[in-house]
């Protein structure tokens, strides 16, 4: 038996980021390993430049997710006319400007969000440091404010909703839910039933017939 963290991801707006192309930032139905890694790293107080620490967490992360409320996708279109004198602060601690033809027209970005959605995640880390208990403590007393995907996406309730004991991620997800009732869910192929549609973790909305070396194989299906 393993101890799993139960995460209740609920907010007016959430962003489970998909594959971004140019200025378009889509969302997908389930959170990615990278998003959960960032959530845990933020709670622990890691900096974005702590790349190896982030990688260590992501490499040991095991999780499953179920959609309690699927919500709707809304799109935010952002337009900004920049001047050459404009400067913005970055995560590197230094102001940054822009040069070239980008000032000839407004700077545009499109960002999708999930509105009024709720997702339950069960997660643990394989043995190592930090441990699952360290993540639990960090979520109870985070080093910085937490957000779900993007900084405007503040949770509407505490993210940590307890712990469950189970042998696999699939079993932990069922134990974490009072009523599964055929909910859509995803879990690692090695952590539950495999008689469902196989998915490639980088984008769970699109079925991919082949899997690249090193890709986490995920199964999407319905809970009993």
C-alpha cells in the first residue's frame, strides 16, 4: 500500500496547458505532470532556475486524475501596443525590453482557460527527496501563493484535501471519490486497468497511435 495525496483542483478559472504554438496557449482536459511539478515546486519555494530540482520531482511523480465537473473553455485575447521605451521585470530579476519590428503592430496573445471546472488528482512521489510527506507539508504551508496552471488561476478552496492509501493510482483515485459514477479519468498505464484508450501525456485530447521513447504512457477511461 502507498500513501497518496488527494488534490482538489477547483477555481473560477484553471489552465491545464496544452501544446502552445506561437501566441496561442490552449488548455486540455487533464493536468500534465509538468503542471503538478510546478505546483509542488512553488509550494516548496523552489525558483524557476532550479531546473534539476524540478526534474527530480517530475521524474518521480505518479498521479491520476478524474473530472468531477468538466467546465467550459473560454478564451482571453490580449492586445498590447508596446513602445521601445517599455521595460518589464522578468523572473531573472532584470528589466527586459523589445527591439525590432514587433513595435509596428500590437503584441497579441490568445490564452484559453477552463471555467467552473473541478478535477480531483491523487499523487505521490517515488522514493527520494523531497518525499510525498514533504509535498503534503508544503501544500499545507506553501512558501508562496499557489495557482492552478497560470498566475490568475487562484484556487477557490485549499488544494490539499487529505490522503488515501492504495496500491495503485487507479485504486487511489476510486478511494478518493465518494461516487465515481462513470467519471472520465486518466491514470498511468502501469497503475491501473489497461483495457481503455491509450493516450500520450503531452496532449490527452488527441489520440496518438505511437509513443515516443521516454514518454509516460497514460490511459484515459471511465471509472466504475
